[in-house]
C-alpha cells in the first residue's frame, strides 16, 4: 500500500510558497487546529466545539483564581484586575463572527506554508464580557499614548525569536464601544482552547486581533513592532515588506454543501428536484446587502434573513431546481461598502484574506 507524499526539510520553511503536496509540518498544524464543518452554517450560533480554532503556540492552562490582568504603561492609574473584578463590571453579550485571516490559504497556488485552511476557519459565538473603553478611562491614558499592546500567556518561537503572542490596536481603535474583554462563550466560561479565562474581542476584525489568554494591556507611546504585528498578517506580493496590514474581515459568503458527500473527496450528490441552498454571509467593512448563488455560471439573487447582529453573519437561502447531471454551485456576497467577492482569488504571499466565491461541485441523480 502506498503512503501519502509528505515533504520534509527545507521545503517546510515557513513563508516559502510551494506547489508540492502538504508538508508534515502543515499536517501537524492541521491536527492541532480545526475548521468549522460547513454543515454547521445551518446554525446561527456555532457550538463551541465546532467553532474554528487556531492556537499559535501551546494552550496555556491558567487558574481563574490566580489570574490577573495588568493595565499599565503610559497611564496615570495602573490597574490590576481579577476575573471576579471583570465579572462585577457591566456585562454585554453579543453575537460576533470570527474568521481566521488565513481562511482559504490551502486553495492558493503556489500555497503559502502555514496552517492549511480550506474554507471553514470561521464561526459565530455569543460572547459575554465587559467593554474595554471604560477601563481605559479609569487607567487614564497619557496624552502621548498611541497604541495599546495586548499580550497573551501563550509563548513560543516564530520568525526566529521567542515571544509571547501580542498584538496592538491604536488608542482610537481600542476605544470603539464593541471592543470587549470577554470571559464567556455561548453562556459558558471560555474553553481553554478559546482563551480561558479572558480574551480580547475585536468585532469586525480577523481573529488574530482577538488575543487569547490575555495577561496584560500596555499603553505605549510609539508603534508596537512585535512579530505578530509588524511581520505576520500583512498583504504582500513577495517575501519583503512592508505590505498592507491585515485588519477588517473581507466580505464573504459560504453555503452549506447540499445533498450528501462522498467520504474521501467530499463531492456532493443530490437528488433531482427542488433543493434548498442555505448559507451565511458576513463582512467587517459593512452590512451584507446582497447574496447571489451561481448555478453553472448563471447568478441569481438569494433571500436574506434579518441580520443576527451588527458584527455577526447573516443567513441567506435560495431554492434550486436541480436537474440530473454535473453542476457547479457558487455563492458571493456584496456589502454596504460596495465590496463584492471575487470569482478568483488575488494571490498574496502570506495567504491572507482569501475571500473568493465558494465553489461546490455537485452530481444530481
């Protein structure tokens, strides 16, 4: 029996795109992290166990009793807060769609070497926490503070340097009323893999901004140049920067693949007749205004349900009268900024923001 082709050694250097088979290193990442099964698009709120997961280093197992969040740096009143301190503050619960910036990376050719996402690096949960802005007011940001640096407890090596995972927001971005420190997911304490006991939540942005296992917030008077901010998460056409930083989620729609799948290829098999096509659409740049479904290249409008929330995906549906034969289904969305999903993805070196219209091959019997 033949064995899968797995590349080793130099070919696995991060950031060097390849057209070869998946590497052993990519398979390791795929085993640790996981996509949301596309059939979960039927649910408005994604169960925690089905929500996509990306952990850069190791999951830190923290004690709720001993955990503390320190807010310091360029402030007049440094704060140290326990989990109970945060829970005693005004609480907000809202549905928010999170998507990994690398969603769709594995579909690119040549393929950037990193977590090999196809389409399912997304999910929508009901997050509970307290807004960040009042805490910043209590801490008293210095007049020359320009950014807030958010640091998690997870630690590892990337880009040749040892680091704790850290990202920054400008002071103006951090003060947005929807930015929160969250401690619950779907009505339960955060699971360890999703950032227990507290994570940052930045609605409308790709998931890299919502730092998990949050331990400190530092106000700084110059731009933060940590690896995850200055090197990773950029739109680049080659290995050299600076490129454009990744921030808000690009408009996207996905459908629940209709019918039943072939186990190995996942190709769909559908019975002839009326078929309900359903899915979700979302964007960090505006409201979803239109979704279209393409059947063999002919685009037709879908029905939009009422929005789930300001920062959550929107359900859509359309009835397709399926005729026997081979068909290609696609879907695309447009948001209120005028952005429309492309039919083909514009390639970029890190494999970020890959929002091309989904393609589903279907056999109708």
